């Protein structure tokens, strides 16, 4: 295991240039991306306790959620083990009914059902039943996501055979590259 950086944001400032890059889904219910990258010391504790093994490291060593491998069970172990103040407090989450990530689940044009091929794998794994299929303009039913019911667990993302479902985060962030 590598030694965690004492202050990773300071080191990145002096190492590289700042570029725009789409943000990655970090751990659920972090305060915000800036707080996360400023305070996270890359200790890997969250990676080690994740029961779904979906927390990975990005190219700068920060943890992110990789929905292509599994879904988040919202067990809270990553929050419990973290020694840094990276997460919203539980009262804020419950009182505001805050989503775990600042974005929405979307289905793109690679979706098999939207291309007249029968597939409902996303609906089959959606525990809150946020994905439904209806007949719109063809003989194959097409998916619709009810965002009010979606808990953003990512089960539909990991199951989709076409990688047609993504979590589109609200904002792009600035990331420093070597």
C-alpha cells in the first residue's frame, strides 16, 4: 500500500496543469467535489470496506464509484470508516431527502430497446421500480426512468449489456493532471 499524501491538493497544484474533465461519482453523500479532493488523504479505507467492491481509485489516487462492476448498497461503511469530514451528516440527508450523487441516471441511444431489440435487464434489477417500459412508437417497449423513485444505486448501470445507462453528474470539475 502506498503512503497517503499529507496534502494531496497542494501537491497537485505544483505538479500539473488544470483541465476540464467530467467528474466521477465519488462516494455517496460527499459534501462536494472540492471538499472531497481537498481533504481526502487517499488512505484506501473506504475501498477496503466496500461490500460491493465498487470503489476504485482514479488516476490521481482518489476513490470513486465504478458502477460498471456492481451497485451501491448504501451500507454506509465508507462513511463510517472515513476519518475526514467528507460527508453530509445523516440528519441533513434524511431531512432533505438528498440524493447520493448530484446528477441523474440517463439512458442513451445505445439502449437495445430503443433500437428495436427486446431487452428489459435494467427494469429487472431496479429494486425501487424506477424504470418502466411502455410502447411509444414501435412494437418493442422502451424504458423510462422515474427520477423521483430512482435511488441512484447503479444496479441498472452495471447490468446494461450496452453500457447505455449512465450517471450524469451535474457539473464538470477541474482536475489536475501530470
